[in-house]
């Protein structure tokens, strides 16, 4: 078996594996190969590198238990380098050349959208661990991060409440790609359904890696000076978050003035920042490192032992990989094979522990049940949980707040076996 040092040394080159003329669907001997598809360089490396590391830890832990189906698990790591078309190339390489049984990877929705045709064509499995915009349910994908009703909408509900400050004006600030645009489309519709006037909603998009925030933050400050409580709902991704928060502090905008609730800023991103100017700002996730449960304490201890660094933090997408990986293991054991079709059939209804003290379940729409937490940033870069849902929330693939989506449901069990069944038309195929 590979040791911890060898695991940590794996990078873009992955492992030296033999290629084959065809895809291995359910081999019965040799190691079971697990693909790890996360950016280790480029703008998203700040967020994705730690997800590569946690996958190596999870594989190592499973091998300590005897592997899977009596066979060793072997990770295959590639670096798509924050290059969205390269994600598709690397996914194809993992499936066709390295013959992996499943892939754990992607962060941005544009990277996920890039690889979808590959997983459908080659009939492999993708476990996607990051919050996303919804409006999708694919047979070959398992969405272990939050859908909008498991993060964005509950966060807005909190901010609207008396406890959250009674926010009346809203800045929807995001990176310019599919996740922020679709999430904000849903949030705009939701806010208007709650009586928020269009003039009380400001929307702004910036490119990946954006660094000059002076004008935009000035506009946010002016928008928040109208006498109504204002908040920023941030879907800014990657390393652009660093100068964004710095500029807020430069212009004297505190969390008391205009709180920011972020959907892509967690412990890993804060580890590289001076957190003092961010104190009091918020993030909405389904897990925080500060959650006090025996399961979380055990996970953190194993993480620190694996990395050899007691200062390494944990975060929500890491927990999503923890949930997804353990669901995949259980489904393979239930099916008695790594064959993708058998695993797809077996995994619906499978439950696995989460780190907040309960269990998450894979639903027929390939989304999982999760609690929703809002945390306040502390000076040490951790979060103090200020609000949480009373129970688990079922991930909704199609938003109730978009007219064309409200009529769609997803159920990958037979006989429906459809990700976009139109209940009005009584057929599979979407809104049209």
C-alpha cells in the first residue's frame, strides 16, 4: 500500500499507470483506481488543493480498513490547472487511460459543465463536492455540495430575519460564470417574491482573478447609504476574494455597516488572510470546522495526523468529499461491484455520517440531505455558528422560484430514470 508521504507527493502527474485500449468497467483483480480531478495550480488552487489532499486521506483510511471488495484503492491525481476545457481532457484521461472506477472533483460549475459530456459518453461517475446553482440533475453525477435551497436561500432568510439584521437592500456580487449568474437569478426571483423592490437589488459580476475592487466597493458603499439595512450576498470565487475583503476594510465598511454573506469563502480561504478586517462578516455552509461533535473531532485529528500539520484547517467541500466518498464505498459494497450502472442503482437511499452529528442520505435526484449553517468570521479565521436549520434539508435540483424549473422533478430510479421530468406535460425532457 502507498504510505502517507507518497500520497502527499502526488501532484499533476498522478501515478504511473498502464494505459489500456478500452475502459475497465468492473475489474475483479488489482487495485481499484479512484480519480481526483482538482486544480492544483491557477486561480482555483487556493480552494481545490486541499480537496486533493483530503481525497488522498480518505483513500488511505479506507485502505487501512482493508480496501474495497478486498482490493486496494489507488488514487490517480491530475491537475486541470483552473483551465475549464482541460478539465474535460483530464476527465477523459482518467476514465479511458487510467480506467478509474469513479472521479471526485471539480469546484466551479463551468468546470463541472465542461466534464459532463465526458461522463455521459463514457458512463463513469463524478462526485461533485461544492455548492452550486442547481438547475441540473445528471445520471452520472452525484451532487454532494449544496443546492441553492441548502445554502443561498436559507442565508437570505437569515439576513431578512430580526436576528440577521432585517436586511432590506441586497447586493448580489459574483464572479462572471454560470454558478453566480444562475444562483443570483434564483435569488432575485426569491427576493421579489418576498416583496423586495427591483431598485433595492444591485447585481455585479467580475472576472476570475479580479483584483481592482475600488470602484465596485465604492458603488456598494453608495448603494448601502440609502437608509435601508443593506447586505452583500457574495458568490465571488477563488483568489479574487482576498482583494475584495481588503478593499471593504480600506473603505471602512464593517460587518455592522454592510454585512457580507459568502458562499465560497471558508476556512481554507481565510487561512491565507489577515482575518481581522473580516470579523463579523458571514458565510453560509453545511459544515464549519468549529462544529463541536465527536465525528468532527475525529476527522480533524485524522486530517492533522495525515498532513503532519496541526494548523491545517478543514472546510465544507472537504466534508462533502467525506460524505460522497463514504456513500460511494457503501454503494459499491451493496452492489458487489464498481460497475457504474450497478453503483448508480445501489446508491439512492444510501446514508453516510456527516460531521455535524447526523447522517446524510443520497436522494433519487442525486443530491444529498444536509443541515444549513450560517457562521460569523472570527479573528482566528474560524466561524462562530449563529444560525442553523432545525433539521436536514433535501437538495432541490430544480428551483421553485424559476417558472420553467418549478414544473420539473428528478428521480433516477426506475421506471422514471429522468433528471428533468415535466410534471405538467407528464414526460421527461425539461420545460419545453
